[in-house]
């Protein structure tokens, strides 16, 4: 059985680290609570449709990309 990567890991490794974004920077860009972002980055929550739209806007991707995870 295949275990797909958690979106939190992808956000951390593929976006935050190269862009040198902090959790606070990302939460401000997403206009959401820092705790919500930390929960996602720590792989304790999944991406909901509203968050997928916000992530798509911030990282210049599309919501379907985030929802497919």
C-alpha cells in the first residue's frame, strides 16, 4: 500500500524553506490563524477546500493540486 506525502511536508520542504518563509509569514499571507498553519505543517491536519484556494493563491498553483493530496 502506498502512503502519499502529507501536504504539510510538501509545503515545508518545497515552498517555505526555499522561499525562507516563516510560519508567521505564511499565516499572514493565507490570512489565517498561525495555529491552523502549524497544524498543517506538523502534519496534524489535512487541507480543506478553503485552504486549498488560499494556498493556490499564495504559491501560484491551483486548488486542485492541493486537494489531490
